[in-house]
C-alpha cells in the first residue's frame, strides 16, 4: 500500500473512529486555536450532525440548570453551571482569578464617576 493511499484512507475515516479521536486528542493548544480560527466546520473532526447534537445537549443542560436555579428557594448550595461539551478545535475557557480588593475598590470608584 502506498503512503498516499494510507493518507487518503485515514483522512476519510469517520470522526468517531479511534484513529481520528487519537489524532484530535493529540493536538496542542496552538493547533486547536489555529483550527478554530481557520477551520471549516464541514471539514472538521466532527460531522455536522455531531456538532448539532453537542449544541442541543448543551442547550438542554443549560435549561436544566436554569430550571433548578429558578425553582430553588435560595437556601443551600447553588448548583454549578454546566460545562459545554468539549469540541475539537476549541480550547476550554481559562479559569478567572477572583478580583482583588484593590481592583474591586478601583472599579467601584470608576463606576460611580470617580477618576483614578
């Protein structure tokens, strides 16, 4: 089998195959970013059906979260917002650090019309 034939066979594997999953999971953060910016969804590692299914799943989980929060009495623990399903080519959002007291005070001053 020629290397060209092997490449064509691998490129046309279904997105859910073990080989394509391994290739997708081996991408670095820079490669994910490049794929997200310049990628074509129709040529991505997921089929359009999988992309739509992930969107629907995220929407349902978000609605469940909103329903629980809206119907809770405010006592007890607030549930965490659900994380969206990880998609190929999209890096997860970095965790934000909590605002320091100094930054909060400066923001409060700016909001209330004061100059720094």
